C-alpha cells in the first residue's frame, strides 16, 4: 500500500510548494540579511572621487544613512539612478555609495555624466566589503539607523513606490520624516 501512496504524497507536497511560490503577497526581492537588527559591517575604503580620502562607517555620523551598492555594469543601477538623484535632492536622508567590483575610471565618468547622488562613494574594487555586507548583486540598498544598525535591505532597483513602502516607515518611526 505504501508504495502506491508515496508518489501521491510527494506530488501533493510539490503542489503545495508550487502554490506557496506563486503567493502574490510574497516579496520576490526579499532576501534575508544576517545583519538586520545588527550593527552594519565595518569598512574603510578609498573614496571613488578622491582616492586620497577614505569612506567608512564613521562617515554615517549619528543619523540615518542609506548605503547603495552599485556598479557601471549593472543595468538595474542605471534604472534606479534618476530616483536616487531625486532622493538626494530632497535631502531626506544622507546616501553613501558602495561602488562594487567596478572599473574606477568608468565609475567616475558615470557619476560625472549622470549626476552624483551620494555624500561620498566607497570604491570596493575587489568586492570584499560587499561580501562582508552580504551583497548578492547590484543594486542593493541598506538602511542604517542612527545607532549603526541595519534596519532594512532591498535587493534590486529602488523606485518611489518601494521607497514609500519599505523605507519611509523606518524613517517615520525614527522621527526623521513627519
């Protein structure tokens, strides 16, 4: 009897997994980050625009900070760039770039031609800092709280609806947006 019911049970489990994967409420961009609710990984890298300076967690100060991982080879990074410029212009949050595994000259040219939304950009040529942050790919955006804790991580291009839905509630709860 068991040899006949085992395929039925296995098939039923596969159907349940398939249905769960099609759940419209599931956030396909949500990948767990081991740093949510924990201190952001420490880093100190040369500045992309001025290699004689360094960029590190100390630059975040005691305010909220957005850390945006990007690269010139990243199609999604180009998609989100105009929104990042708008966000920077609004002054609602200080934004830092992490140029990840990229060509320094091309990245500098990108910011000169398309505009620079960042307070500063760390140049992570070998990708080690990105690995320490748990980066899966570009673009990724991290919201870091005033105490240096990672509050939220978004994978993929950022836009206004995603900003309003996922980031603004954290800023409101911290009293940074009314």
